[in-house]
């Protein structure tokens, strides 16, 4: 996706998002995973009153980054293959 497409996709979000909004923007990642990204400074952010504030432009920078692409590949590799009901491996969709 291009930056313009991500801007359109995230248009409903404010210019600075909270951690729960960030999680939702990334497809529902867990709170701990999001906090880990912040602690490792993978996503640029600010801490205000013990809460993470992430500029929307930084979220878009992250989803366009190599780190995010590698994370997505790693995540897909961990997903279990679902077998069709009553089927065998040869009948995978």
C-alpha cells in the first residue's frame, strides 16, 4: 500500500492516537505487543501522564517500514493451518 492509501484508511483517527487506537489501527494487536514496540522505540511516540501518544504519521511510517513487513511474515508463519471439517490435508482451500 502507498502512503496515500494508508492516510485514507486511517482518516477516521485523530492526528495523535492513544495506545488502544494504535492497537486497533494495526489490526487488533495486543496491548503487550504494542507496549513492546514503544519500549523498543520501533514506533516514534510521546509519553504524557504515563500514557503513550502516537502521531498518526508515525503509525503510517511504521506500517510502511521493513520491521512491520517482517513482523507480518513472522505472524503468518505462526498461524495454524485450519483443516476443513471432515477433510484431509489434500483438501486445503
